């Protein structure tokens, strides 16, 4: 199958779409990726790309077509311009760069923003190909939840944009079952909505990993590790409140691996609160190195702000955490919390409940190593049942084939 992937983000940025594209080429599909210049999350174009763009023109056999785009930089205005510039660049440059080429399907990767759907719809029309849209972030709900947009009128306009996009796709995939009802509000045909979750990445199932040397070895200290994006949605203020409650407990430390738009704030807050000895900020590292940081952890933390939209979400890191075989600590509501409970893979408190998180840390640290190992095994078993990579890759191939068939029927 000839697949056009439309994604604002792609390698060398760390997103799950990289793994998907690699798998598709491995399975014999011809893949082209229409993307921008790598600048997430720091907001500046990666120096290695800037110095030698040609080095990043292919990825495991997939061709990468990069369109003109402004980097994210800092501030909400620049972020909006970043979103808009990708749409303009992809809509103007994409048809020209891909002229004369045909595709069987267009696949859209949408962690945010929803606007990535606009060039995908255009390419689908020009190439007469079905568009399959994978929703990983709900708009306009997320914009309201993190406070980016507060105007009801503007949120309404975004909702109309979302409806425009969904109704011009052949299939719309939601990353959690909770997403389906929200998607249906903007999609005139609920029969084209499907559940398709993220998968457990095999890199996190490695055994005998050498622990990351960046983390000081402190025998007898219980280490809680948070990995991933440091943004508004992850509610780091509540995490720091939990760390403050345990500040005088030398037996607990917090490891934070990643960066994002709140990184500078987090660094300043750790210093201001005098948490330098309890909270280690370890920066951003390639996904291939993450197992070495996990190997330094006794528990893996996932957190989301308290908001109805986030209760519908299964953060992508949950699948990775489960696959690692390490117990989880969850400070979140809804579907993500239910996954941890159903798997019996760790302890959960309500979103925003810093006291509950501190208590959960102490409760988990009081268990024996064998009890925590049993939680980790249950988590891995659950990941294999519900989020197995091969199973979901097969499922996605079936969905693409279904979309092709639906498109053929609609034009016959």
C-alpha cells in the first residue's frame, strides 16, 4: 500500500508516529511523510538538522518531505503561528512536492493541533485517497482545559473547524474509548468512528538494561520517575506539592526526564522551594535511552490536570510504563486511572491530589520488592493483552484497507 503520512511532528522528534512509519516500511508499504522542520519541544530547529537537512530526508526506507514552517519558539502567539505556518506550508508546498504521485491512503497523526487535518484533507482530495485521522488530542476541549483559549466564541469557531475536518475524513480513530463520544459531537456519521489506542513499544521491555549514569546511585532511596512532556496538562505544580510534603523524607526522590514549555518554570520552582536534593531534573533524552532511566526507578509517575477532557485520555506513556514491568503511580482521573487499576499495576489517586500522591508514594515504598515486582508483572501482562504492538499494527492495516474500500464504494 502507498501511504501518505501527514504529521506536523516527525523524526528526529520523538513521537510514536516514528515507530509506526518504521513498521509500515518493514511490512512492505511505501511510505511518504509530509512534515515540518524538527523543533519540538524546545522550540528551535534541531542543530543537526539545520546543519545537514539532507541527512534527515529518509527514515527506515520512508521518504520525508519537509515543508516551510516557523519554529515554535516561546509564547502562545508564536505557537499559534507555528501551527498556522505548517498548514500553509503543507497546503502550498505539499501538492507541488508530491505532484504526479499517487497514494492509496492518507494517514493523519494528531497529538495536537487539529489543524494538521487541513493539508491531509487537501491531499486526500487531490490524490483521490481516503483520509484516516488518528485523534490523540481532543480539540476544542484541550484548548479550554489548559487555558490557551477561554473565549466561548473562539472555542465555538474551533469546534466548527473540528467538525469540518472530521466530516471530510473517511475514518476517525480515537485513542481511548472515552474519546468516541466527544468525537461524535463533531462528526455527522458516528459509524466512521473507531477505537484505536496507542501500543506498548518493545524498547521498554528490554531486560538487563544498564542504568543511566546520569542518575546518582543511592541504595535504599525510593525513586519516582516522571518521563515525557513537561507542559500544562501534566500538572507539575501538583507533583511539586507532593514532593514538598515529602521534602524531609530522605528515603524518597523524584526523577524528571524530559522537557517542554514548562521546563524553565519547573527548574525555577525546584530551586525556589529548595528541592534540589529531592527533585532531579535530568533533561531530554532519545526514546532509545529511556529504558536506562526506567532502570533507576522504583515507580513510574503519570499525571494529568483535573479536567473532564483529560479524564477521557489514556496518556501514551501509560502503555510504555506498563511494558517496562515497573509499578505505576497515577495522579489522574478517568480512563487512564482505570487502566492502572484494571491492570493492578500500581496505585492511583485523583487528579490534582498532591496529598494523595504523597501518600501513594509512601504506600508503594513500604511494600516489599517482591510485591512491587508482582505489580510490574501484572502491568506487563495487561499491556500484552490490551496494547500489544503486533496486534494493533495488524488492526491498523485492516482499518486502512477498510478506508480504501469505503472510498472505492463512495465513488463507484
